[in-house]
């Protein structure tokens, strides 16, 4: 009854129903059988996984049309003019730098797992039939890091827009009408984490062989999405646009595995690091989220 009287709540529920419904159906009925089949095509699975990133934007589009809300405020063009420029630079570069800091912190704690010879890259080159000389390995690692830092936000822009125009461009402003700042950040992070649940159960990010599977992985994903979502929400609210979050999401996706280049072997603990989804690897993101969350709370109080 309350949802019928409250158009904002009705649109939130409609958006969540459409977005979760489309995503869960596609990932459970199509993606999961393909991924678990004995002759699974890894490229096709990866392509379909990336395609699921468009469901939040599709949910926002359908909700705006079905609820007759229209597109008066799509949260695309920045509302703060030139003051938004630094946050675009933040979205472009900060996630990569935070990822690098997290990997460095991990290797400081576990120096025995640091591989200065970058053996993982050498194996990649050798599997491609290329002689992995030390000079070529270093050049390959440097080029991959530089391209990830400079090009990842652009290369990942379209699929990341598929998520961010939904989560930060539509759901965040709607939740902000109904919730205070603290519950807003927690709710949006929890929703985003649970949206990833079918992929988490499938082994995306954390694998399947960890203690407490799949519940500990789902919890870890919700925590990670809450921290990362707080950062994305902050730069969205500061600019009135989801585009800085799109760049930040693209930077994050493109640079997330950089720590593996310096990891000795392949037996990575996804709950620790050096990937940012781990507690140690993601510590800089947690710190940044705490600072930005407190800043939003103070601004709301004022």
C-alpha cells in the first residue's frame, strides 16, 4: 500500500525488480550452464559476463519509461560546472593508484610472495611462443601498466556505463530521497553486492574452493561493493553526474589484476590480496571510502 502512494519507492522497487530479474535469469539460466559445461568457451563466457553489465542501465531505462518518469534528470551532464573537473581526473586515475597501493601493502606484509622477475608475465609470453627475455618481460609489464592507467577508463567506458547509469545515475538519487547518508551508502553497497551473487557463486573474483563457500564470498563481495560504491557515490554526488563513476569503474576493472604481475606463482588468496577484492589489497579503497563517507555525513549535517 505504501509503495502505491509513494512514486519514488514504487520506482525503486520496479527498478530493482527489473534489474535483478533480468540479471539473475541471464546468469542462472544461460551463463552458468555455459560456464560449467565440459567444453566451455572461455571467450564466450567472458563476453556474456560483460554483457550482464548492461542490465542496470536497461533497468533504469525501462523504469523511466514504464513509470512515465521520463528523462528530466538523467544524471549525465555535471551540475557543478568546472568544479567537477577534478573529480573526472580522480575517477580516471585514483582507482588505479589505490589498487597499486593495495598491492604494495600486500607485498610489504608478505615479501616472500613478491616476484621481481615477473614470472607470470614470462609464462604468458612463453605460452604465446615468444622468448621471455628479462628485457621483454619488463617492457611488457610496463606497457601493460601504462596502458591500464591511461586507456582502461576509455576501453571499459561502454560496459561500465551500463552499470553506473543504473546504480549511480538512477538508484542512488532515488535512495537519497528516502534514506539518510549512512543507510544510503550501506543500502546501495549491499544491493550492488547482492546483484553480483550469481557470479560470486559461479566463482568470479573468489573462486569456489574457499571455506564457507559461497556465503563468505557473497559477504566479501558485499563489503567490497559497499567500499567501492561509497567512493563512486561520493564523486557522483559531488558532480551531479554518473560519468566520473563510469571512468572510475573502468579504471578499476582495467587495473585490478596488476598486482598479479608481481605475484610469485598463481596461488592467490582472493580474500587477502594483492587484488583489491582482498582485505589487504583493498585497504586503500576502504580508507578512501571511510574518508568520503564521513565527508558526506558532515555535508548532510551542515
